[in-house]
C-alpha cells in the first residue's frame, strides 16, 4: 500500500521461467497483452524505471507517468521524476488515479513490499532473457482471478495479510 493508503498494483508480463526482458526488449510479441496493459493502466498513475520509459520512448497517453532514476540531471517532457519508489508513491498519493507499477525489474523489486495486487500476464513460453520478475511467495499472495488468452493467462494476485 502507498504511504497515503492507495492500492499499489504491479502489472507485468512474465514468461514461465520468470523472464520479462532480453537486452532491453520484450522477448515475445503479444498484441493482446499490450492492449491489456493499456486498458489496465489507462487513467492511472504509472511508475516506470528510466530504462523502461526510454524503451517506450514517450509518456503513454491517458496516464500520469512517474519515472524513477538515480541520475539527478535526467529529465523528460511530460513525466514526473523521482529518485526512489517511496518518493514516487508519496507523489502518486497526490495525483488522480490508482498506482500502477510498470517495471522494469529493479522497480518491481523495490515496489514489491508496497504492492497489494499483482496483475501478471503469465506468458506460455520460456525465452532466453537477462531480466526477471522478482520471485514472490505464494504463501503471501493468493490467486483471485485467471483469464486464459491466446498465448498467456492474465492472473490477478492479492496480498494475504495475516491477522493477530
């Protein structure tokens, strides 16, 4: 959860072997998954790492984009810039829309402790890759929805909060 109490949702496409990228690119082509990402994140605050943002090349329409970078001189038109996930979440609390984490790997890893929901497109492939989604314990997360698609399943996970 964000510091201000907003739900934090991680949105990713992950291969069966945990791969999410290869040499800065996505190692598969699933237009239906791109459409799902667009529909899921549209109208919300999208937090991305600098490399992921630069790979996209511009702010995505109908989203407020926060880019994480450690480079104090980096800037880009149409985005907010933050240095840490916590700083980005605090800024997101002041903006309209839910909080969506869109990658890359270091951002997913840093945001995992704050995440309430994961919407993962489980890609039915095992491509080579140099970038992986962070591992998470099924004991701390429960699957609440699964939608089979052509070449992937959209799986929604919610964090399990222990009482007492």
